[in-house]
C-alpha cells in the first residue's frame, strides 16, 4: 500500500512532464547552450563563450526593444486591468441584465491575433483609414497612427487593451462573485459609500485575482510579437520593435541563431525575475 | 426612491451599451468590409456602410479552396489537443494539489517556468524535435532516417498539449476542494487513480469549461506552427487557408474578412454555450490562494 | 446534466478524432515508406505566393499536365511571401526541404553559401532551351561563375503618371518627365497641400515602407551601386549614394506620408498621387478593373538619371541540395519553363517571361503597357547578389526611414549603414 502511494503521484504528473520535457525543456536547454555558440542554423556551431552577450550589451536596437517591451507592458496591461475591473464592477452590479453586452465585450478575445491585426490595420490606415475619417467628420486633424514614431507603440497598446479587456473583465467578474455578500452587508450597516466599499472591501479581496492577472499579463505582454510583425514590422525607426520580434528577426532573417538564443536567455531571465519579485511581494503579506 | 433606482438603471444600461458599442466597433468594420464589392474595396474609400450588402461574399469566399477539409483539419486538431491537454494537465494539477510526494515544489516551479517563454523562441528546436520524433514517420528509435511527425496532425498537436497554465489552474481548482473528500474516499479503499476519476473528474466541469475554452481559442488560432509543420494542401488549417486571400501585392479584403467571420463562428458559439461554466470555473479556481 | 452530455459528446468526438488521427498517422507513414521506396516518382515544389496570385493558376494547370504526361507526382506547396524565410529555414535545418524551390535574386547568394541549392551547369549544358533564355536573365542566376537558378519570370516596376493631373497642372501630358531635375520639378508642381501644410495629393508616391525598391532604382539611375557584388562588400558611403538619398528625400517631401508599401493600395490608384513606380502586374490589374482609366495613365520604363534603370525582381527555380533526384527536379524546371507552359502563362496571367520565345507574343498582347514592361526589363536591376542580401534590404529600409523622419542626414545615415553592414559581414 505504501509503495503504491509513492509511485502514484509521479504517474499522475508523468504524461505532462514527458511531453513537456520533450517539447519544452529540451528545446529551452538547446537554446541556452546555443547562446554560447555562433550557431547559424545550418553550417556552423562553434563555442564562442560570452561573445553573444557582450555584443548584446552594445546592440542599441536590442536595448531599445527592451525599453519598448516595458513601455508596451505598462501602456497595455495597467489600463486594461483598470478598465477590466471597472467594467466588472459596472456589469457585476445586478441592476441590469448584461448577458449580451458581456459577450460583446469578451468577443475580441476569441479572435486570432492575425485577424485582429488585419482589422486594426484597416482602422489605423494613415491615408484614408476609418479612424482618420471619423476625426475628419469631427473636423479634427487626422493622425499617421502606426506610421508616427511617437505614437506607434501606443497604438499597438490600445489594440492590446481592446483585445484583452473582455477577458480581464470576465476574470474579475468571477473574482467578484467569490466575495461573500456578508462583507458588503456589513459595510452597508457601517454606512460606507460605494467608493469606500470599493477601496476597502472589493479591491483588497480581489488581490489574488489581480496578482494572477498581473503575472500572466506581464508574461503575455512581454511575449508580444505577432501584431508587431504584421502591423509595423518593428518600425517606424524601430520604435515598435519588441524583444521577441528582435529574436525572431535575428534568428530567422539573419540566421544568427546563437545571437538570437542569447537574447532569448535575457528575455527568460527578465520574465523569471519579474515573476519571482511578484510572488515574493504577494507571499510576504 | 424607486424613481431613483430606475434612473440609476437607465444610466447604467446606457453606459454599458456605449462601452459595448465601442468594443464592438472594430468588429463592425470587419463585417462591413466583408460585405463590400471588389470595386468598392479597390476604390480605397473606407466607408462603414457598404453600398450594397453582399452577403454572397461569404459563400463565395468559402468556395475558394477546399474549406470543408480545412475546417475538418482545424476541428480535429483542436478537439484532440483540447481533450488531451485537459486530461494531462488536470491530472498533473491534481497530483500537485492533493498528493504528497518528494520534489513536488521544485517540479511545480519547473513547470511554471514553462509559461514564460513564447513559442517563437523555441520554434526551431521544437521543429527539430518533431522531425526527430522516434519511431514515427520512417524514423528509427534515435529519430533518424525519416521525416518524423512533419506533415502529420500529431506534429501540430503534441507540442500544444502540455500547458503549464492548465496545470496551474487545475491545481488552484483542486486545492479548494475540502480535504474530507479524499479522506472519505480513502477510507473506502480507493486508490489515488480512482479518487481522481470517480471524485475529482466529475466535479471538474467548470474547470474543464474554462480551460477548454481558453485552449480551444488558442489552438484554433495557431498560425506559425501549423505553417511550419504542414507541407501539403490537404493538411492546411483554416488560419493558413486565409493566406489564399493575401496575394503578393493585392489583398482581397472583402473575402479575407468574410472568411475570418466564418472561421471565428465555431469558437464564438462554443463560448456562448460555455459562458456560464466559464465564469464559474474561474470563480472556483478561486484566485484566492 | 447538460454539461455532462456535452462532455461525453466531446469525449466521443475526441475518440473518433484520435482514431482518425492515428489512421492519418498510419496513412502518412505508408505514404512516407512509399516515398522512400519510389522516391523517383515524387517531386516537391515550393513556390512563393498563394494559389490565387497571378502566378498560381497556370502553375497548377501546368503541373497537372506534367503529372499526366510523365506519371510523376508533383506536390506544389504555396508559401506566403512573409513566411518564406521561416519555412525554408526550418525545412533546410531539418532536412525536409523540397526538390525545387522558387526564389528571388535576394536569396541566391545566401542559399548558395549555405549550400542549400546546387549548381545546374551540367544540366544547362545539355538543355534544349538554353539558347532561348535571355542572356541577362541567365546571368542573374549565376553566382561565383556557376549557374544556380533558372529565371522564369522578370517582374519589373514601371513608371506611371496621371495624364489628367499633368494637364491640370499645365504640364505636357504626352510624355513622362525625362530627367531627375524634371521629375522633381513636376513632382513639386503636382503636389497639393492643405492649409496645415499636409500633403493631400502627392506629386509622386514614395512608399514609406519598403522604400528600398525606390532607393535601388535611384542608385542605379545615378550610375552607382549600394553593394559591390564581386567584393561582397557594401558601398553605401559614396558621394553618388549621398546624392541619391538626398534626391529621394526631396521627392519624399512631395509625397508626405501618404504612400503605403502595399502596392495595390498605392495612393496612385486612389487619385491621391500623380506619379509612381509601380510593379507592372499591379498596374495591369488596376487597368483591367478600371478600363476607362487607360487613356488617363501614361507609362514608361523609368525616368532616367545619369543612366536608365528601374527595379526588376526576377523569379527563379532552383534545385535544392536535399533533392534525392536532382535530374528529375531539373526536368520539371525544364518543363515549367518550356515554350508551351510559358505561353499559357502569358495568355492566362499576362506575365512576362525570361525566355525569347515569349517576347513577341507578350508585347502583342497589350502593346502599350507591355512595351514599357519589356523596356523596364531591359534596364532593370534587382537586389545585389551578396550573401548578406536580406540584411541589405533591412538596412536600406531603415536608413531611408531615418532620413525621412529627419533623424539623420542622408550622409550620416549612409555612413552608419555602411558601418553596421561592415561589422555584420565580418
């Protein structure tokens, strides 16, 4: 009986770990090893020590791409979380029936990034796009949107907010449902207004939900790639290039797989660092 | 008093509808573009209302290429991926949540690291793993000699199955179950496996709805991976088939958008059906430690 | 209860799916073993684009005929232009590349250096159509003195202008501008700006993305190059290059930010640009759909600078080093470039060919436009055949962007581009 208990747990995790090892750990391990080589995907694979990492420090575009990635994360994630939460509170208050509106707001989440990018390219078209025409009818000056280096990344972030806000809303909604009504009744008896209730009851009790969304959100916005590749190709002036986009172009367009691997390792370290920081902060309290 | 509540209701309703309209707006652009004529598209003037609603664009777009086949491929890949991933990930999540074993934490955090790197980065090594998959597609046990799982459904499916996010969610979900549940079952002499199958699986509906929906969306929308793995037209998925409307210099926007709408319908319908359980699932994975 | 039913349904579906999947695997296996046994019977051909492109339908038809005539099975796979590198690289790296690939000038040197394509001289020597291949086209497929790729489709850009807009601006609409000075003068006269100084109609459409094409046109017109093919080195910091980029910058001021890189959506087709270099196929498509515009659009190969030059991309077929039967692969190429197939292409798609036997037929098809296309082919240049051609494209796009957004002067931008290329190449 005892022996059985010991083996059983490993049997449960084995299918996951076997597949995961074969398709994830082995490739990641290869990537880490390759980051110390001049691997070009085909002909050579020589050990070059830390050369790739030293080159990275000097690579202005890569450093810019790190900055862009952080900027995108900040511009996309926080507004999306705030809007998602507010929407959840609005819709969650059981005053009105919201089955269909809820669905409408969630809808962008199920579209593929490729399709979404196509639609927004159409909206952002600098020449005669939908947004510019709306501005024109309001007698405002049009913008170059994605072709304007100052706001291009911001435009991508707005699209990201649009796509993810419905998902955040739904997750927050379920977080709200998990809060026992007793808290609210108690607050009502104490005479707390809606704003007070929100800040003193809703927000603290939603913390686990928020942490969860924050971590997964950071990870996914650090991995932003497809929309960049389709909509801007990293331009104008490299203002929208992100880490994954840099890794992809270095690896697949320039055959510098060793170098791209070094970038990947940096990305991995940053994401792990942020996650540990996040876990640490939440576990402390 | 009741008047005030009615006012509140009306304002709330209007506010929510306005927000929903803003969110829906780009999708209206999608629909209106899908229903325009070639000529209108070519004229370059982007108007929201087509001159004439050409609903026949949708069947027309579906007539270009073997779409039933593409749908079959996508559906097959999605269903197998989702079912396998639910079973594998939830059983791992169950073990992490409920069973004591050595190295549990280390293994769990190892799995979590897996959430952090995107596919694009390990794409080439994973592709080589697919090609060198032992014993299949003409390969020997060392993975040499054949083409492995390239141009095979399993080549697309296998790398997508193991999903740390699913393990994480399942673990959260099962951790919220009362301890007494296992103990009662254990007293009855049930093994871990039968506890999982008889007690936990039947209680996992909403978890499966949540994870299943997210995984379905994810798998259905895969683009780069199927592009690399498939080498024949018969193996194409719906997302790849969209390329037919994107020529070197010309994009057939109307058909592209029409096909996009058709492609998204199955996922949308699934969401409408599972919506209730989806929300429930997230509620009970708790996010409350 | 409902959920249970749904779950059982999904399970059942999955079970069916699994068996189907397994069946599929077995099928794939048997197909594979078949391939291994009778590898002589299957050729894989990867071509760029999609089946609905102009290059698609004729190819499928030709391949079908080839299969009927020879009994050899040909698998044609279309690869979207944006994904070509990714797809090729993973295929070559894993040893699953096809027998024949279709590629551009930009790919030749790089793929030769990676040993992905094999020399074809041996087959060329005994090839019946060899004298028909236009010599300039043959040379484009050569690298390091060997023939690696057979040209089949030259795809030049031609210069087009709007006669009605010329007339309106008081310019002679019977001819295109004939020198750089005149081009700039015309462009300035044709540009219309609003009260904010924003260009509402461009004198000349200068693409803001993929500007490298225009930069390439201008550098050749200025009698220079950005890259020395023989030395395999960049030559971006020459006075000619500076002059060329300065000229490009002044043209761009007559274009505002209007023009996009997506050719079929060029402002030239939307009445918001008066002149443009346009890929011939796109222009022809436009004329086909708007026949009434034909009298309104003037065409010529280019507006010469010191020399006449325009952009001419060329499509090639090459045989990969992973082909198990290169001889048969070349036989397919030979068939696909035969007179019968290429004539059918001229007929079906109106595409020019790299072979002499189609020339007259092609010009006769649509004398006005196609003569300009033939002239453009005669003075056309593509990407340099250097091993870092993909990098060359990227750097060229970036430096024009820096100049357009006034981040750097042409001189600085070119100097930086030269330096970064030099450091990448070693």
